[in-house]
């Protein structure tokens, strides 16, 4: 009877170790393929917002191109179109891409 108990407990311990290894592999997989790329994207967007300056051409999240004419704390004023009369205040978070004037000539 003692030998039966000893043999049934050994595979259970080995199974727990195996499950722990798979859990560590799953967490590492989630970190490298989900969390880390999202953090890199957030850092890239924060750097883009920090470099935003008056005169830059921006693409908004709604798909409009415009030129930044004023920057305040969390708000920018963007001028749309060629008539220079369409000026809309919007949040910095609404900017999807920035093109600096010097980038187009290079």
C-alpha cells in the first residue's frame, strides 16, 4: 500500500512543475508580444507629441490634414484648407501623425 501512494504522488509533483513552467512561458509570451509593443507605441506617441511645434502639418484621427497654428497645454489649434479661415481647436490626442516642414525638403 505504501508503494502505491509513493507512485501516485511523484507524477502529481512533476505535473505541477510542468504546469508552472508553462505558466511562466505564457506570461513571457504575453509580455513580449502584447505588453512590450504597446509600451513602445505609447513612448513613440509621447515623443511625437513632445516634438509638435507651430507650423507642423498634422493628420488627425478623423483623417483631416491641417497646420498647427497654436499650441496650449493639452489643446492645439489646427488650420484646415487653403482659405485660412477654418481654424479648429482640438486635443493633442486627436493627432495621429506629424510631418515637420523640414522633412518634406529632405
